[in-house]
C-alpha cells in the first residue's frame, strides 16, 4: 500500500487553513486541541516565551495551538513517519511557526524500528502496532460519539465494520529513534516548560530516554498513557519519583479505551499558583485575539 497519501486542505472551524491526510481525523484533533484544550488542563500553563517539546507531533495541530497561545514560543517537534512529517512541515511553513522539526521518534536508545502506519487513522500509528487493539479503541470512540449525540453517528455505526476496515489499512515503515536527553544536549536546552507526549504505547520508553540530570529541567509533562499492564500506575509512580504532582484524567469520549492523560507539574506555592492561573487566563484571551489576527483571509 502506498504510504504517502495526498495532502488535503481543510479549513478549521476557527478559520485556520491546514493540510492533512484525513479531514475527519483533523477535525477530531481540532476539537481535542483547540476547543477542549486537553493539554492545558489541570494547572498546565505556558509563559509567552515557552520552550515546548512536542513528542509525537503528527500533522502539527498541537504545534499550531502553542504557536497561537504564546507570543515567542520555542518549539521542538518530533514525528518519525515521513508522510506525517511532510504534512507537519507544510503546516509549519504555512503559518510561519518558529519550530525545529525532527523526522525521528523518541525512545530509550538510538536505533531504528518498524512503525505501523495507518494513513486514514494516523493518530493510531505506533511502534507497538496491534490491529485488534486499535480496532477496539476506534470502535469505542465511535460508540461514545454516538452516545454523546454527535450528528450522523447513528448512521455511521450501521457501517462500522466496513469503516474500521478502511481506516485501519496499514503499511510498515522503518523509522529512526533517538534518546530525548541526546536532543536536549545537542540544542543546549536548560529549561523545558512543557513536555507533551502522545506516542501510542511508547510513552514509558520516551521518559526512560531521559538522563537523571535532565529531569529537573522539565517543569511540566502531559502524557497520553495506554493503560495496559498497569501503565498508568507505573507512569504515575515514575513521575512522583521525580518530584511531580500528577493527576490522571480520562476524557468522556475515551471511556472504554484504556487511554488516559496524565498531567504532571512541579509544586508551586499557593500564591504562585494563583498568579500563574491569572496569567494563563490572560494568555488565553490574547491567544484568541492572535488567532483571529493571524488566520488567512479568503
């Protein structure tokens, strides 16, 4: 199967024009990242000049959300799949994002590995591909969308088997992997305001690629965790061990999938927390204004 699907242009509900492989999936990403702001919950905030590591960038929707949230962000994006990296780079170029892009994944060693790539469900692509598991996750998401009253989902579910078959057509890619600490050293990074990890069952390997001296450099972490074999508990313990307060949360649309987001930040004094929350509210208002000002006009 050809792994390079054509780029499709999509205008998002906020007026941003992007390219993607699957418009349906892009709109799902948009709801999570721009409307629900799943990576900026539970006390996660960014300064206007934030240094952000985006591990598992996909087509760049999180990259764009940070670009419009912050005034002078410094972004480092990691996407191992060449078809997605090509789209990520195009979205960066279109919106003038100041980001350093890397066409490799992050793990606990420098190596190459087989990557299961789903062109029509790219967010399910993984170094630990499991077709039955991916099918069950997608089916649960679709059922939850129907149960939450999403228009058209009753009709869609009548053809769920055929749709899942089409969306989970895959191809195998060979992709490069590197350690996060090696990248931190190469770029001379002293502080990471937010480490975002969405790597489809590879999240523990990402953090095991951190040297002990680099953990204190990372102020906040948001990581998607697939709770098989006690991974949520293990991740929670690892983050606590390195001085973070951690909250695990499962979005209602992900019920039955075993997928959780863990929000980790280093403790602040109560007064500092209040000041940070106030700054976050102001930043969000400014971000809405910048999104309106920067979006392309017809």
